[in-house]
C-alpha cells in the first residue's frame, strides 16, 4: 500500500493568514515543505482520500492526484470536512447536467454511523449538502460502515473513538493505522497490534510552544491531546514499528527544520510534511 500525506497541518492553515510569526513568514516565503495544508491522507492503490479540509482542492492539485474514487470521513469537525465541495470540483459537469445526463461514476463516501449522521447535518436552509450531492447531482454514493469493508484486497476497519474514527488498512500482513484527530483517549483494540505504521494527530509537540507559550500541567489541552511520552507509550503498547505525527498545529511554533531536528530524539517517531509518501 502506498500512502501520501496530502496535508499535515492542523486546525488552521500554515502559513496562517495575518500571522507574522517566524514559522509563518518562512512558510510563506519557501512554500512546501514549510507550508502545510489541512489534514488529509491519500491511498494510491485505491484512489482513496481521507477527509476534505477547506484547502483539499489545492492539496490534490499540489500532489498531482489523478483520480479519487473513495472518500472516508473521520469525523465532522470543520477542519476535516468543510472542503466537501471538492465533490463538485471532481465530478460535476454542467454541460452534461444541462443535457439531462447524470454522473456515471459517483464517488463512494464511507463513514461510521455516528459520523455520517453528523456529516448529514451540514447544509443550508435547503437541506443537507451530502443529500444534494447524492440525490440531486448523483456525484456521491454514501455508505455507512459499522465495522469493516473490503476494497479490492485491502481490508479497511473503522474503529469508533468518541465522536471520531480510527481507520486500519490491512493488506496481507501489512497494517497501517490512521488516527488523524480527536482520538484521545485512544480506543483499546487488539487490531492495532504489530502495525507497520501509525499516523496520528491529536498530539502536542514540545513543552515550549509558539511565542514561548509554556503549557502548564493543568491545561485542558492535556486532556484532549497526547504528549510525546504518551505517543511513545502507545507505540510500545501495540508494538508499532513506526509512528508518523500529523495534524501539526501552527500553535506548536515549529518549522519543518525544527521537526527534522526534533525527530532525532525519538526512535521510529517522525513528523509528517505535505507530500510525504510511505509504502508498506
Ligand atoms: Zn504564525
Ligand atoms: Zn482536526
């Protein structure tokens, strides 16, 4: 399986609009890999995309993706979903619509029941956007997944993590876990054992953050996000070969070079960047 991190950024873009911190200035000047799109992942074998942040249209162009047949939604938070108009960019053809022709290859959209019902609530006074894409435009086809699905020879398991989802991709003996956001506490499940790679967000990187902000122990962010020690514990608990940290927030105050330096401290834990690929 070959994966591409299309976007490694967090809740806000990097460079963050209006921000003149060192990290944003450098990202604005140098671009990739100093800049970061919103958090998303692509599996090349299946032309499968996980999540649609607002800038996904640019992330797909940047990575020169040629086809998307499947989209998974991890949860409904805006930083993962508000680029859903990408369905129109990818499949809507107004000339064909004007002649009454329907889209013949709708994109399959998968999510767990709790996520799909959240997703269906996103819309306007005219109704749900996903209803519009499926029922009026026929450019998507939704499917609720309760446990797992097979796509070709890849088994894709969905595991509930509160309001979000952890995905496990398995092909033969290879296993990749994708847990982009809102996954603390991490669900307890034997399926995670001996994975080749865990790509995980929900992590505060470092003690001294942007503008020398020091995170105190009683800060509520510690309840919602892992620290690096907890990531190492998770890695050891499930004997995971390699961890890639994604969803890297501008708030962490670190540049691409800082992450390269930092990852030298850790064994088999690295930091994502846009366009990073890995194969298992
Ligand atoms: Zn900044
Ligand atoms: Zn997020």
